C-alpha cells in the first residue's frame, strides 16, 4: 500500500477543547471532527429564547421536566456538542448529568436553530441529526428562522425521521413527548 494514499485524520477530543483560546466562538466535536461557529445572529438567539420560554413555561406548569438553553451535551470524548435548546424529563435528568453539570445522556428533545452558512446547515442537518439519532434522542426540531420553518424529526425504527415541516404562522407546534404542549408558530418567530 502506498503510504501517501493513507490520509491522516486528526481526531479532536473534549480535552483538546480546553487548550483552545477563550473566545466568543462555539466549539463542538462530532465523531472527532471539530466544528467552530461564531456568535449567532440576533434573530437566531431571539428564536432560541422564544422556544426555550415556551418549553420552560410548559415545564413549570406540568412539572414533567426542564428546558435548558445551550447546555453542554457530552456523549463521549469524540462527541461533544452544544445544542441551542433541550428538554429533558425529570426521570432522565436524575441520571443524565456528570459531576461538572454536563448532560452525558440524550435528552428526549433537542432543538437546533439554523445559523447562516452551508457548513452550519450541513452540521445541523447531517452530522447532528446522525449523532442525535444514534445516541437516542426521541425528537429533534430544526428551526430555520429565515424561512420561519420548523422541521420535526421523530424516532421511528431506531432512527430520527422527518415527520413534518411547519411553515405557516397559523400552524401549531405540538409533540407526543410534551402532553398538552401547544405553541403557535407565530410565538416562536416574533
């Protein structure tokens, strides 16, 4: 075999992240690949906050779990991501945190708000979809704030599959994971 034909692949780990300089960048690792993104757009953060607020209000009302913005989600040394919002049930949360307060087990619901750029979109639609699917996330929402669209993926035969895309302000966001959770899209894209 020709040694030049063998491509050396750098595999990043969680420990490597500690060596990177402090900045406003967000560093994530998926299957050993490093993804670096800048601070998100104002509207990205606004939509993330709106989704979080809706889930938090429902969670406080029902007592069934917690919504959290931008938690550390460390599945392994080679899979360390920061989703925009997660929702996790009380029972799962009781066993899902490590000593540093990071999630090390899949929350039931993960939400990513798309950032501008082909690479960012590919990361959320492909790499993160695969990661969340393999790790046992039950539902994944990809929110496109520019199109004002919510794509909903649900676990079917051990994989996350697209079940619907909501695009009209009059449509309502619901989930079988969240009994009686009802949120008109118009409240997400304010």
